[in-house]
C-alpha cells in the first residue's frame, strides 16, 4: 500500500509480530515516503511494536522491513542514516545535555563540535545544555532527545509519541521543528494516539487498530470518511415515545431505538444538524431533554468504524 | 568505543554500589589478618583453602563482580536506554567490549587491593606472594566479568542466577566434586596464583599451566562471544 507517488524509503511488507499467543501486529503492508507520515492508533494498537520493527530493535515474526532497500534488522551501517527517538523518556540523568548529544554524535561518527551546537540550537536548548539531564522538565528532555536524534543529520526520523509530555507551547515549537525538517527533504514517521496531533502535522497517515492497518493515505480523505460515519446519540427525556416519533422524521436521523427504560438511542450521520434540530423539536413539542450524550466519540470507536468500513 | 566505556564507568560507579563493594572487599583482609594473628597460624596450604580459595576467589570476588558486571547491560535494559547504543552504526562487539572493560575496571581495583593486602599480611610482607595473589584475583575478575556481563544481557534475574552459580557451583560442587574444578573459575584463579609465584606455592596439587591458559581464554572469550551474539539477536527494549 503506498501513501503517495514518491519512491518508498521504508517498506513494510506483510509484517506480523506475535509474542506467544498474543498477536501485536498482523500482516501489515505499507510504504513510507519523504515528508511527514503519521502512524495513528489507540493505545495498545501495535504502533510501538511496528516502529520497533522498522528500526530493527525488534525482529519480525513474519514479513520483512526494508529501509533504502536493505533489511533493517541486524544492519548497523544503516542506522547511521536513521534517527530514532523511542517512546521511553528515560535518559542518563547524571549526564549534561550537551554531553549526551555529543556522545550520541560520537557513536554515530560525528566528531564535529559544531554539529552538536547546531542540534542543540535547533531545539532551542543552548542555555540548558550545561545542566544534567536529570534536572530537565519532561518537555526539555524530549527536546534534548530530539537534538541527540538529529545530531548526525539523519535522512530518516522515526519518532514514537514525540509530543508526549510537551506543554502547548512546546508542542507548537516541536511541530514547527518537524515541519522544517520535513521541508529539508527528510522522511519523518511519527506515532501518536491523538488524532488532532497527527492531523496538524502529517501529510499522510497510517491508521493502526488491533495490530492491523485500518486505513492509509491522505489525511483529508480519512477525515471525510470520519465525518460520514454514523453516530449513536443517547437521549433521555420526560416523554421518550413522543420524542422518538418526532425525531425519526428528522432528515439527520437514520434510526431511533427506544430502550425499555425509556432511553432513546438515535443513529445519525449528520450530528451537526441533529444538534440544532433536536432542541428545537423538543421545545416545540414541550418535551424536556434531560440528557443528550454521544455514545461513540472515543478514539477507539472512531478507529473501529474505519476498520469495519 | 571510548564513549561507551566512559558511560558505563559512570553508570557502574554509583555511591551505594561502591560502598558495598568496599565493605565486601575488606572482608578477606580482616579474616586473613585475624587468622595469621592467632598463635597457631594456618599453614600456607590451609590459608589458601580457607581464605584465598574459599573466601577471596570463590565468594567475595564473584559477588563483587556479579554486582558490577551484571549491571553493565541490565541497567540499560531496565532503564530502556540500551537502544541509544544499539541504534548506533557500530558493530555489536564495539558495544560489548567497552562495557566489559568498564566492568573489569570498576571491580578490578577493589579486588586487587583486597587481594594484595590479604596476601601481604598472610605471607609476612612477601611482596611477590602478595602480587601473585593480586594477579590471580584480577584474572578471576576478568573471567567472572565476562560471564556476568553475558548473564546481565541474557536475563533480568541475573543477580539471582548469579548467586545460585556462586553458591552451588563455585562454592559447593567445586569443593566436593573433583571434576567440577575443571570448569571452576575459582580454581583457574588459584592455578594462576600458583604459576605467578611457583616458589611459595611449589608442590601444590594443580592444573597444568597450559590447561589453565586455555581454560581461562575459553571462559573469557566464550562468554564475550555469547554476549556479542546475544546483543545481535535480542529484541532491544
């Protein structure tokens, strides 16, 4: 499955990974091309396992992962072209920020001190670089880890939940940095379980649910699909049967179900219109609405819908 | 390799770890001094069995090394920082070797000082004998380090398995089952000591020098290769 027309940099081909009887990733195939690609899915969907296989940290149970056409597992020379920031935020607390970036650079063949300065400057942490990492805030640690990931100027960046722990200001800063890096021609793959986060950053998106690739491609197309999905809305009123009879005639409503306890469950493909029409209808029929609540607004249900499509 | 060596040196030099190591390393010196200060001081052979072999080479040295060497990778695995190293474009041996050297460099001086003082006091300030004891213990530290670095990579229960090995294999079986000595680091260590000072330890029941060298190289090199292989094939957390 390709995400756009460019030549793939990372190719994931029928990859599965299981741990004992637990299947973490099941027969996933896609390509990643230059630009920002978002790997989106709820917690426990298999994003991290997939990313770890794409960095060679974990082997596949089946299928292959290639980067620049070479197998990524047990291929250290390839790691020099990649920058990986794992989800684990643990750092060497005793080490100064600058020493950490320098060490990561040395391990990747960078001996130029200017490269260390550039990476630290890029994440705007020059003033804090002399302090031990243990004294940093969570957001600062993430930024210094990004500097260490960038110090050897990698062509590919793989970032697992990079915005975790960042405050809104840091988030914006981080997003600006990533856009800048992508504009320089890098391939950036970042994972997140937050829809809006990926929407703001990624040109293309890979949706992972229950270890399977649920959807992939342009984010706008997926957004349209999400907007078209039917919603279940729970409505509690003082006259459920009367309200049900009236509601079912609305154009925004596909179906109405009245539970034995008098609760209405309304199925609608146009929740926006329903939000406007329902109060009006209740008011004209002199019915009191006690509770109106979307039943499937969670990320899991959104993903679940896309999987079933 | 230098960045990984320096990093590991710093990781293994925690205050508490060094304090406990110092206390452990002091033990053979205290026991040795007490034994030789009695009126019926033990013979060279008895002292070797009671202190050098059983306490120094068979218990304290492996315990100190276990605490240090098993942490060389285990700490990184537990903290999930090992990926910082394994994602570097360098061969795996360039990660294992500096970590092993760092473990030897941290544990070695403690055990060397302990061994020298124990030998010095036990053998009436005989420098050559003290140096022989020291060199033998340092060889033992290197062999145990190689084994325990691998154990720290292999399992998250390295301390538990390591203790079992020290108590059962080096302590119990190698003392009472003759054949086991052929596979005991403790006895390789003692054999090196005999070779380093053939004058004082002449006539002791011993392995041949050739066997000692081959066995030591096999243990050190074998576990080093196993560690490299393990790092190459394992799933890095």
